[in-house]
C-alpha cells in the first residue's frame, strides 16, 4: 500500500493543493466540508512522485489537524470526518472529455475507492480511486497549484471553486470561459443557470467579495454577450498590493 509522502516540517495549511486542470474545471461533486477534507488530503501528496497504479494511494487526515487548518471546533471536525466517511466513496467527478468530438462525451469517476474512519481515534483515511491518481500525482504540465491556506478561510464553496479557476491563470490574471463551463465548474444550481441575475447575486458577487476580503484579490468581472444573451464570463484579477496572501 502506498502511503502519502509528506514533509512533516511543513504545516498542513502551508502545503499545496495540486490538481490537473481537468479536475480544476470539472464538477467535483463535493460539499464545502467534503471539499475541505479532500483538499487537506491532496495537500499531503507529493504531486511529482511516480505513482504505482497497481496499489492504492492512501492519505490519513487527523481531526485536530483538520480543525486547526480550517479554524473549526475539534468536535465539529470529528463530526465532519465521520459524516464524510459515509458519503465520500459515492462522490463523483464529472467533466466533458476534452479530446472528444462535439457530441459531448461526459466522463464520471469516483474520488476514492475506500474510506476508513477510526471511531474514537479521530482520523480518516482515503484511498484514491485509481483513475483519479494521474490527476493528482506525477504532474508535469497542465496542472494548477495553490496553498491550502488560500482557501482555508473561505466559507463558500463557490468562492473556493472560483479561486481554483483563477489560480489556473494566475500568470496572466485573466480567466475567460463560456457560461456553460462556468456553471459546470462551480456547480451552479438550476435556478442560477436559468436566470443570470440569480447567478450574479448568489454566486459571482458573493464569491468576488469573499475572495477580496480573505485572499486579497482585486477582481473585475464582466459578462460576455451575444446580443442580449450572456454567453461567457471574463475575470481580471491581481493581488491587492496593500496586503494579500502570496499566490
């Protein structure tokens, strides 16, 4: 069994979450608590290591580390790890095959193949699904990396997903994407897909505000239109020079 290789001297919040760009843009199927757990586990991986696809890649997360990283009460951390143990094996990643023809071939795969929760010991162990492993380790190109602490203070899953989209393009400070791709990436509810006013007020504006307040990002955004129909979104962003987290 492969155990995650971690640098014990590096605190968990200072480690990097590294994902393939396919996962960055995919619908990840996670709640905020589950996203925190998954990201804390991914942050413990060595994204450059050579995986053995014939053995499970496992990571253990302790409730006290989880609580400290995300600023939650230890009792809440225990409860969230225990709840996640019951559902994470069923959570699916969903994305369109980037090499598929226009017929839109949709791929679905699991995050994990096995979840172990130690009652009374306060830890959770994930064994990643074999098909997701190449999206997490041995990454040489087309990947996105950010420090876990950049997302640790966020209280909205939409903010976290928008942060990931921006970190994919942190070298240019510009994100352009179709409205459909944005819907799927942030997993916008049906009401926001039908009504751009709802999308703006429930998803985009609150996320922009939270990222400005907690990550020090200066963000300007605008809809891209064809006639009166919104067909895409454009985000321009940069660190706030008056005090931002290092990107």
